[in-house]
C-alpha cells in the first residue's frame, strides 16, 4: 500500500539520521530526483537528537504518524547516545512495524577490488528481523548468572522462509539455503530448518538445502559464489550478513531493506560513523543502493535500473571513486561521487548487467496469534531453576527429599545444561544456578496444583527464580534433554 500525494507522487518518509546519515541520504535523494521518479519526501527525525530531547524511544510521535501514513521509509543510520535511553531506535523502528524480513544483498561490484574479485559473488542474506535473542528478553537469574531468551515461533519461521522463496522467484534466483544451528538448538533453530524443508516442497523450481551456520560462515569465506539466497535466524543473519558485506568491498557498499506486510524501511547496513560526519568524505553507495531497493518496492523499476546502472558505470570507469576504495590521495568527495552518478544516469556498464526484477509477492500468513493447534497436550513434569551455593551432592539429596510425598520425583539436576546429579562422571565448574528436572511419578496424572505444591516445598528451603513446565505435545516431548541425561 503506497500513499499517493495530490500531485500523483509516491510519498516516502525520509529520516536523515545521525553522523554521516544526512550526507548519505542527501546523495540518494538527489539521485532519485535527477531520475524524475515520482517520489515526494516527508522529512522526519529519530535517533540521537530525539533521545537528547528526552524521548526514551528515540522516535518522535510525528515520525510514527508519518510512517503509519506513507508505509515506506528511507533512513540514515541512527546512533544510540550513551546515557539516553537503552534501546536502539533502529531496532525500535524495525520492531514497531513488524518488518520481519531483513534483506542484505552482497554482489561483486566493478572497480571495487577485493580478494574475491572476478568470482561473481551475487548472494542475498535474508535474516529474520524480529525474534530470536533480539526479542531482548533478559534477566539476571542470580546476581552472577544472566539469561537471554531465544524465542522462535512457527509463524515467524513461516513468514521468513516463505518470503525467502518468493524473493528468490522475484529476482530469478535458483536456490534458497537455510542456515541454522539446529544440531545444537533442535527446537528453536530446528524449527526454521523444518519449516524450510516443508515450504521448499511448494517451490520445486528452486533448489533448497540446509547448512549448519558455522559451516555457512566457512563456506562464505571459502566459496561465496555457490550461494544465491540464504535464509536464517536473527543472530546468525546479523553476523553472516556483515561477513558477506566484507566480501564485496565493505560497509560502504552494503545496502539493506527491512520488509513487513505493512511497512518497509530501507537503510545501509553501516552505522553513523561519527568521526566522518560532515566531512564530505564517506561513501554513500550503501544508502544509494538501499534507495534502489526502495524504488523497486514502490514499483519504480525503471528508475531503479537507471540508478543501479549509473552506479555500476561510475565504479567501472573509476573516474570519481569513494575514499574507502582508492584512499585519501585519490578520493572523490561524497558530492563529487554523487554528481558523477547523476551524470551517468542513462548509461549502461560495459561488462555488468542489472538483474530483471519482478514485484515480490509478500506471503500471506494468518493474523491469528495461534498457528499450531495440537490434538493433545499433557503436563509431564517441571524444571525448577534454583540458586544455591551448596555442593552438588548435598543439593541433589536435599531436592530429592523435598519432592518425596508429592506427585513428582527428581529426575536430574543440570548446571548450565550438563547433568551433574545423579553424578555421572562429568567434571564441571559449576555456578550457583541449577536446573532441577522433575517428572510425574509412574501412573500419576499431574496438573498445575501439583506443580505449585512442589514449588512451595522446594521454595521453603531453596531460592528458586524460574520454572518451565514440561509438556508433551501430540505425544512428543516439548523439551530437550541435558547433556548426559538419558
Ligand atoms: P559504523 O558507523 O558502521 O562505522 C564503522 C566503520 O565502517 C567506519 O569507521 C568506517 O571504517 C566504515 N564505514 C561505515 N560506513 C561507511 C561509509 N558509508 N563509507 C565508508 N566507510 C564506512 O559502525 P560503528 O562505529 O560501530 O557505529 C557507530 C554508530 O552507528 C553507533 O552509535 C551504532 O549504534 C550506530 N549504528 C547504527 C546502525 C543503523 O542505523 N542501522 C547500524 C550500525 C551501527 P574506517 O574507520 O575503516 O574508515
């Protein structure tokens, strides 16, 4: 949905951002205006200056009103000044508008020498943008042990995986690789792997395979040209997309888009690089290529190709090159480089071709918060996490005694995921954070009151800070075992 102004132009919210942001965004706006594309801008603010005005979110209400209207944002990087608010305004913007798909293309560029030049790198990392450790749910469970929840939903996986396949189709790409750590995190990372396997069957024209994320990093450095589209969870995607940017010349050339079903935000991967702010020396290509992605999102395919071709011509000819490619001595200023791109509008590079693009069909995923409705669920036990300075054996015997007379029994205790009680020979350096796993006694049917009874008994003697119910869902255990647990 695009907002069209009275003069028939498409309205875009533009956020200049902090540090080098205004220079980069200004370059992109000037180039778009030079193409004559029917775009009108509504300038709004977020980031440092807004934090300093006293708004802890870093996003002004009139910025949110503008985005709610235009649904499309071109933004410069935003800084999070120390001492003003604790959440990044970038992450806030991505999350406020459920922009669940972060697209980060990495394509070899002419005139930008790298150790990979000539190998034809042309890949796209599609990173889930909302969930995972970035849900930001953190707690100090004991004064010395912190926890961050890794939340992955079936709905989130379906959205990002379907998006990745639709994106591959729109760009005429041939493969979608899922990169996960499912070998270790079978339920969270494993969910993305399973959904990828299922959804891939609906796209027989696209090759699909799975790679463990650490091997993906290794393969990206060793043979990056083998990749087309990589779909992955938030944290993995954060890391491998920066790695991918480095393969094609660094942050000055790495564009990105954050796409949701309602709002899309286009920005460079890089930050506000404050030391270069206002010096007219930075490379604006990443924001310019982000603006190209924005034009395609708005259906302005012709203007997008015009700009992408002009960037390629400029780099291929190398008459005016940014500082991060040719160094201080031979660099063109940001303005000179931008002027050169504008001069090259209408030309095509000699040896490079711009892809043919089609609109991306955004996947339709239910608005219903419940996506999985099992036939059966059964409460099988509970993990009670306790803080204790006691030695393992003493703690184990105490907890075992406390469970006697309840409908549950202690199955084992683990310390940071490794079973330590009953002892099985593990040599661990334990901390004061123990997971005590209780299962229902043979033949007993348990409910919440039995769990509460157990917590009360354990809590009378030990400090507990967290519990997790153990549920069987359609006969399958909804929990994983500790290392060493049978
Ligand atoms: P950064 O701003 O990306 O800068 C790191 C380095 O990357 C720069 O010193 C420079 O390297 C190079 N670089 C970045 N952009 C460039 C460009 N356009 N042209 C040429 N070189 C470029 O990362 P940071 O210093 O870690 O972060 C600074 C601030 O930005 C922080 O407040 C951070 O929170 C914020 N940030 C915002 C976003 C966002 O808005 N999406 C993303 C990341 C960071 P050399 O020093 O080698 O020249």
